[in-house]
């Protein structure tokens, strides 16, 4: 009897707020209870779904498709290198997958420029009567294999995700692993112009059909995302040539799926300066790289300190 009274008095002294101890108040909005067999105190515990998870990467970089305009990506990368603002992950589509993959494999922007600026369209392709496209990309594939420092996407020192379109399924496919050169080739294979690329028994074409500006591919995993979009479209007179009409048509198609990705950017880089140049105008490579560099310098300089 004395022991029971003593225990009751001890509980009243120890837990003046009742059986649900002050510890619960300190823990705040925790959910679920467990019962302590000795002090009969309900304490709330979090479920895993309620615990916020910090993004895996501090800074992501999304590089859009854009054919020859992809040289502007190199200007952005060069500026980021100069200010010591290296991305922790890259997402790329089409031209963005090419420039992004070479950068992720350890090439400096100027080195990437040297590899591609001296190689014209007809040097990397040839007319074909089979395979589902007007041009074969065998030579381009050989150039990729001979120059890439890594064979597989998952082996890149800088993580990268590459977007292509699954032709049979009619949907985007985000590659995080697999044969790097073939994945880049698939992401860059504009339908009808170039033959589809087979990977793992499935045919893939240009990722721009569904996700030309792949910001949302990495958005949830990054604290901040810089996006370089080569697809702004402005009204202009288009010459009535097959090349000019084809180039303009693909620009319009690819631009339609960029709206949600533009909104998902923390820092959006785009300029109509890149629209002055044709789809395969390699002679504009140096100018385009400078356009990208100046754009990044102008738009990102005020944001360098907050990002760091």
C-alpha cells in the first residue's frame, strides 16, 4: 500500500501535466504513439514519409536540345568553370546531351569546341536508303566513341541524365545508365532526318519530342537548377527552302514541351540571339559559344554569392 502511494506521488511530481509527459510537448507535431511499460508515457514518433529529405545535389544544370545552337552551352559551361560554379549533376537532351556528356567526362569547354567545330554536317552523316532516316549517323557515332573518355553513362565522374524518346512506347525515356555513345546518338537522332537508334531491343529517337528542355528530369533532386534553353522562338521570315523549313518546323515542335521546364528553373538562360543561326550552320560555332558565355555572365553574376 505504501509502495503504491509512493509511486503515485512520484508520478504526480514527475509528470505534473499528466501521463502524457512534457517530452511530448517538446517533440511537437510527431505522429504515432508507443507506450513505455514503466512510465506509461505516450511519445509521438514520425513516420518516414513525413520526414523531409534534403535534395541530393546542390546545383543542377539542364541543357536543352537545339542542333548547332548547342555550342552556346559551351559558353555557359566555360563561364561556370571560370567562377568556380561547377554543377553537381547535368541533364541533357539532343545537343545538350552531347555537350553535357563530354563536359561530364572531363573535357574543358574549349576542348569540346575543338572536337566539334571543325566537323561539318556532311562529315558526320551520309545519305541512306534504309534504317528509317534520310541520313545515317555512323560517322557521328564513330566520332563519339573515339573521343568519349567513358564507355558507360553511369561511369561518368559527374552524374548525368540523358533524355530520348522511346519510339514504340511513344514516351520519353530518361537514361541514367547504359552505353554512353549510343544513348547520346539516340537523344540526338531527329526523326526522319536520322535513323532511330536501337538500345536494349528498343528504338529511340530525339528526346526533344517530349522533353527538349530537361529541367524537370533533375528538379526534385537539386536545391537549385540553372537551365539553358536554346528554343526561344520569335516571328521571322523563313526562306522557302527544304532546310530552312525543316529547321523551323522542328524548332516549333520542340518548343511546345518546354513550358513546365522553364517554370521549374531557378535561373533561366535563354536569348533570341541563337535563333539567327541555322540547324547545321557550323560556321557560327564560335559566335554561338560567345553568345552563351555573355548570357551566363550577364544573368548569373548577381547570383553567384547566393548560390555559394
